[in-house]
C-alpha cells in the first residue's frame, strides 16, 4: 500500500519552475480545499488509457495528443470546448480511415493552465512585472496586481478543469462524436480550402462505408461513442500532490487531475520533485525530450519512472526541432530499444520550432512542423521502430498564429487573429492538413 506524499516531503525535494506565493497561509488554505475535492478522473480510466498506450508502444495504434499550449479560464465556454474537440475528432478520423490504424485520442485539455518560463519577468516600456505564467498562477493583464501569484487560482483551475471535462464527457459519450455525424463536424467551414474539400470527400466515403456496415448488421453502438482522455503537463507540484488519491480497489496511488500527465523538458531532473511525485502514481506518463537529451538521460528517466516496465507507462515525446531530429533522435531510440524497453515514441513538432517573426510575434512555420514529423517518421522507418504518435498545439478556430499551411499565412497575417496566451497553435486548417500528411506517412 502506498501513501500520499506529505506537504513537507514534497517541499524537501529540489523544485524548479514553481510559483512564489507572497502569502503562505493562503497556499495552505487552498491546499486544504483541494485535498478534499473529488477526483477529476478515475483510476480505471487511467488504466484503460495505459493499455491503449501499450498498443501504441507495440505498433498497433497511433496517439493523437493535442490542444492549447495554455488553456485560459475565459476560454472555458461550450463553443470553445466543442471546437477543440471537433478538430481533434476530425484529425483522428482522417488518420483512422486513411491509414486504417486505431487512433488513441488525448487532449491537452482540462488542466493545461500553467506554463514553464525561462525568464521570470516581463518588461514593457521600461516597466517590469513578473511574467504571465498561466491562469493557474497569475493574470494575463500587464499590471502589478494581476501578475501576483495567487494560490486560489489553483482551486479555480480545478473548477475550470471539472467544467471542461464534464462537457467533454457529455460530448464524446452522448452521441455528438457519432461517426455517422462526421460530415457535420466541419459543416460551418466547408469549402474554404482544398484541405476541407479533401476532408469532405473522405467524410462522404466514410458515410458510405458506415451505411454499408450498418446494413450488414454490424453492431452500431461502437460507432456512436469514443474514448477521449485528458492530459496536461504536471507542472504545479502543490496542485498535483493535493490531487493524488489512493484507489480504493488497488490501494495504489493515482494522480486524479488528468488521465495522462507529462513532465516537461525543463522539469525532468532525475532527482527533482516532478520525477519523484510522478514516480509514485500509476498514471501513464509522458516525458518531453529536447535536442540536448543524451541516450543515457532517456534511459535513466525510464528506469526511474518505470522500474517494473509496465506496458504503456512511458511515452517519450520528442521535440527536437526540424533541423535536428534526424541527427539526435536515432541514438536515443536505439539506446532505449537496446535496453529491451517498449515505450511509445511520439513527436512534438511544435516546441523545437518556435521563433520570433520580424514583426514581433512568437510563431512557428507550418513547413517546419511538417518537416519535423517527416524526420521523425524517417528515423523510425530507418530503425524499424514504430512512430507512435504526434503531440501538437492546436485550436479549432481560424487563428493566425503559425505561418504557412494551406492558406499560406504570412508574417503580416499574424496580427489578424493572434489569440494564444502562450505558444502559437495550428489553426483548424493547418491541423487537418497535418492529419492528412500523417495519414499519408502511416499508409506508406
Ligand atoms: C509545452 O508542452 O507547452 C512545453 C512547454 O513543452 P516543453 O516542456 O517540451 O518545452
Ligand atoms: Mn507550448
């Protein structure tokens, strides 16, 4: 039987990237509240996802993990949640149908409210305040009051996550995700790009195939609901610790803030608090690996977080950058495979490809995103390993945050709908375009 790490135990561990709260008593009070709250996700669901990720590691399924870089409280609306879900369902259907591979669907959703930051301060016109660190920590507005780190925001994050998950569950189990509605998922957008025309054609084919199956007497319940899981970076240690629970069936510990939790590139120190906290829970874990990762680092992380080699436990999310992936990924994959471990290999083609446009926007080029995914597939093809999935920052809206893609967004276009509170996301068209590209590689 495991016990939950105490506040003191957590605080004795080396911590990076944590908020600094001016009022310690307010933090304790927020933690008192969170420790009593019901779980957002359940142990059995986490186990189901772990099993699906074991299929990914085995080369029998593909992971689509996507969503905002950072969610915001303001964006917790039915329309927003629906749009995010629809774009991911559309991408998944493209991949499933075009490549005939089961797609495991996981959102960066219902908990992705905090951002790691390399620089703690922001200066505008000679005025300096603490950086915005995500709605879980402080406010986006550039003012002294808004930028104070406030622990009550952790409770708000829980509530925003609960509201989001509630709607997601209703959507995916209540008929909204019925495959026979595949045509309607994109109805509002049809026809404004070649990708959408391609999507429409595919949707028509799917309709015909489904009608055929139903006519043949195939049980149609399987078509009407899907499994969709929630994931986020387990960045905020006090929140994640307070939302750890003992599963009454197995007596084991689970992080109950999301099904899959991942450790970021900046917080994966072997002896740090993030690794120690997540080592103790049973959830499937993601681990981001950037371009400076050595094969020994990856092996050490896997050994520490998964000594028993539980199938589906470890997903390595590599984010090397388009120009580096072909050079740095092979040695890491080879070393892990040589150890006899089976992990899921997933490509994050976003975080290694960020740059500042000449007009001052943090952006990414769609071409670089595609190039990193190609590099990822090429490396795995050459090694005979399975390219298990993609992890992308995207939104269902027609934002202008990444340049390129089917509409050939230019740097001048970035200003028209630049809405992210953190990193630039693929818009709906760019996301669909990526899905077709991935499907083509999976089919090849
Ligand atoms: C992220 O996923 O938003 C992120 C910050 O990634 P990384 O830890 O890989 O830099
Ligand atoms: Mn990001």
